[in-house]
């Protein structure tokens, strides 16, 4: 029950609700838990609620970790 | 070379003595099986599944409270995963088959229409889940209070993850060398509530999301920390987790809930590990309204969920696994939930690539 699936907000409805899509699935979600929901935002949806917006990029720390992993693995990927 | 392969090679270089990493979250457990990550890991690196499935840690006494409300004529609503968890007198699903009014919800807000649509009935929400799910219950109660709904109440059996980790990390019998921390709980809580694991207990801890790349990169991060001898709390869930957590969600939770002692299946009673409704919302508190007191620590005979949930045994070591206890006829909750450790082992070890 802890699943949270990324959705893209397509429409803001009244009263803290929004329409969001994940692949071909369209859902009405609650936006009570996030700041200024906006169409186009990618949000993590858990049990009917958007729990956070997703940043478009991986963080710098994470990129550094993958660099380190590549170095350790001796791979060139 | 793809990222998962690269990370598994890096792990083979880094890990040369036995290391035991607990993946706290059931969603991690399932992803680890589904992706076959175990087969790519060095043999010294053991993965232990922790108590991170909210369905599984809900104490039987808490389920029994919900079942007793059905007997008293209330409508009981719960997330679908709770329906087949056995209690003393059956499960929500078996009671529903016998004509009791148990209903599945997919969002806490479903309760509003349910209560407003049936104003003469008592409608009770069996609210379980960690800090990922509790904010939705808080939002529900704030809205129900605003609308003046009187026939709605909540059995608040939400659980707080940090006290459980405090208990596991202090358990000398477990010797956990690193924690893979649950990404979605951390989305809400941020880093601070978990930092004690590294700073006080010296255990490397990494917040990870649920795709295989994040899981293996989290394992490499832990291995690098073990190598350097310096423990820290890191996050490899960069796109979602902010160090400060989700402020709005935290505010809502704080308005509605206060911490209370709570009994976990497998871990027993843990101080301040549950969430009770604050006095302002006590009118919505089903335990008060119906004078209920969950009986603590009951377990189905023979079920070793407690040992499974704390990583002491693998499900294969439970005598009931696969014989008396299967997903079609579960004895304990760990076999019921899709994220339960026993359920995951049953499903995936049959396809090969199973656990060791
Ligand atoms: S296999 Fe079944 S009986 Fe054994 S611990 Fe798991 S859920 Fe309990």
C-alpha cells in the first residue's frame, strides 16, 4: 500500500482536487499536500494524494555517485 | 554497461566481508525480487527485509477492533490491502461475504461521500499506514470537521517509522550494517528523523526510491561508507526527497495527530510509535466513540511474522510457509499483502531467482 506512482497534472479542479495522468490512466487526485499545483507538474501520487512534486533532474550528488560507480566498475557506460 | 550491472560490479569490489543490509520498505522487497537484483550481488552482501509493510505491522488487536465495529452495525472502510488480513473472527473480506458492510477505499477522501451519503450510519475508517499515508487521513479529518460531518470516525492505527528503526538498530541480535530507508516516508519526513541512525548508532543509511537503479546505487553508497568507516545519512532519491521533507504534509499531520505508544506486530509495543488524534479532533476518534481498547500482541498460532518482520528468519524458515500459509489462504498478514515479505517470497521464489 506504500506505492506512489508518478503522474502528470493536466487540470486543476476546485477545492484542492486535480486531474492527473500516468501513462493512459487518468485519475482525480487531491493536492492538499503540495504547494501551488500547476498543470505540467510531475507529482508522486500515493493513495489518491499527490505527496510531492518531482524535480526534473537527478541531483548533483546522485550524478557524482554514478560517476564513482562507473569508476569502480571499470566500465565506460 | 548498464547502470545496474555497473553498480553490481562496484559492489563486488567493495564488499569482501559479510554485510547485512536491511531494506526497510516492502516496496523495496518486491522491487528487489522482481528485478532479480539478488542474483547480481556479491555473496557476502545479505539483504534482510524489515518491517516496512504497514499491513503486516498492524497488530491483530487493531484488526479485531475494526471487525468488532462491523458486528456493532457500523460501516467499516479500509484500503484494499487490509481486507484479507485475518483477525480473531475472520477478516474484513470474509465478514463482507457474510453480509457486513465493509468497503474498500482508494483515497481517504472517499470517506466524505460515504459518510454524507449514509447520514444515519456510523462510518469508520480503519486508518493504517506510515507517514506516507497519515497526511491523507489528517486532510480527511480537517475537511470532515469543516463540513461538520458527525457520523464519521477514524481508528487511527498509523505508525511512525523512526521509533521502529530505533528499536531494530539497537537490537544486538540483528547486527544490521546498513539501512536502505523508505523513499516515500522520507518524502514526507525529510532527513532529520533518520539522522540518528548514522550519527548515534554509526549505521550507514541511504534513502532510496524503488527502481532497481536506485536500490543498487543505495547499496553502493552503503558499501562505500562501510569501506571508509564513516557513517552518514544520504539520499539517492534526489528527484523527490527534500532534506526538509514535505512541510505542508508535516503541518497537517501535526495539527491532527500527536504521537502515542503503539503495538507493532513483530516488534511489540514501542513508545511514541503511533499517531493518536489530538483533543481537538477527539470527536472523530473511533476508539473513544465506541470505547475500544485494542488487545496487544496477539498472533495467529504458528505464524512467525514477528521473526520475519525483524529479519530474524526468512519466510522459508517458517514451518507454515507454502503449506498451511499461502496467498490463497494466508495465516499471517505477511502473506496477505503484495508487499509482505512472505507474499513476495512465495510469489518470486517459485519463479526461480529466489532468495538465499
Ligand atoms: S509464512 Fe505465513 S504463517 Fe509463516 S510467518 Fe509468513 S505469514 Fe506467518
